[in-house]
C-alpha cells in the first residue's frame, strides 16, 4: 500500500548535502590545478584519505564494542559498497579525463544528466516516486544548471571526446549514488561507506593510471597540495557529506541538491579567475537554488515504510 507523501526529509541531511555540494564545487578547479594526468589524480583522490578513514572506521568499531554491540568487520550492504567503489573509480576516470580535454562548463553541463537518471532508477529500485511538485522543481533546477553552463559551453571537434567522456560520467555517478543509497538503506554508516568504497576504488584507479602510463608522483612538492585538497576536503569532506545525506534523504532529491555544485564552480571561476558570468548564468544560478528549495519542500512518495531509514552514524 502506497503511503502518503513522506514528510520533509530531516533538515540535517538536506543541510549536509547543501554544504557538501559547495565543497564539491571546488573539485574541477583542483583537478585543473594538478600537474598529473587525470587517472593519477583519481588514484590519489581516493587513496590519500584512506588513513584518516581507517582511523575513523576503527574508532567506530571500537565504540560499538564498548557499547556491547557486535564487533562486525564486514559492514551491512557490503555488496553495494563494493559496487560504489567500482562505480566511483569509473566516474573519476571518465570525469577527470573529460575535464582535461573539454572545458569545465561542457563537463558540468553534460554531467547534469545525473539527477534524471537517478530519479528514474530510484523510482524502480527503491520505490521513491517523486511528487509532481518535485518533478517541476527538479526541471527548473536542471534548466538552471543548463543556463549556468551555457555561457561558457564551447563545442569544438577537438573536444568531442572529452564531451563524450563527460556525458558518460553521469552514468557512472548515477551508479555510485544508487549504490550508496542501497548501502545506507541496508544500515551501513557513513564512515563505512567512505572507507570501503575508497578501498575498492583506489586499486582500480591505480591500475587505470598504470595502464595509461601516467606518472604517479607530482614533479614538484607543491604538486601535492591540490591532491591533498581533493582527497581530504573534496572526497572525505564533500563525498562524505553526500554519503551521510543519502542515509536521510531520497536519492532523487539528493542529486538535485548536489546541483548547487556547478553554481559554486561558476562563482569561484568568476571571482578567482575572472571567468565570464553573464546575466543568463545569474538567472541559471537563481533557477537552481529556487528549484532545489522547492524540490525539498515538495518531498518524495515512498512506497516501502521506513525506506529512508539508515542506521545512526557514530
């Protein structure tokens, strides 16, 4: 029996997703700032944060033991976590390669297919059916993202391969977000999601980098700075916030909130690098923010009672 429209998602989940989207908005700038190849960047982005995630995971397991709860090394939803690692390694491989070939605006525009794919898949996989109001709000947010990118989009023959890679990124990222949502619904905590997905994804990223014969070490010591920022701030902080939010927020709404990311990227490019920010882009940014706010208010219908629940994070 279909339940009435679910209440508005917990504000902490929505707020964390919004902050995470702001953090993720700096990813393209840091990728461009690195001297390494795209696949080597992906490897360090996943691996440099593993020591910190390992400490957090051990802390959580020891806390469970002190509280008398079972000490289980294998997390719930471990198959979904393994898939998340595979999908995210593919996402980074395609997105980093695409953004090195095409423009950041092109890559952002084509990656904005993700909310559409996630909404359709989540409807079938998790019975999370967007309400009519959320569909309209989501369409406004996606239109805003298109307007936001349109001012700097440049289609050229030499960039077609990068555009294709960026479009395929949406497919990989959709798989990543849906895998995280499945793991969180199964009871995996945020730190478990982040550690195991990175643990699985890092070796895959390393093999891809070696396959492309990319140098793994930056030529200068300063070259570690963007890599550390990508790993600790963007991945552990930004993607960690996404993993947390997906435990408290329906997948379709979560991806719409993440559309704040291109707004941040465009604003940072305008303020730091003097990139153009046209009236059309200002309108697009406004559409994204209005659409995200309206989508959060509209909510999602969930057919399975308690489908949005996840185990409390330690």
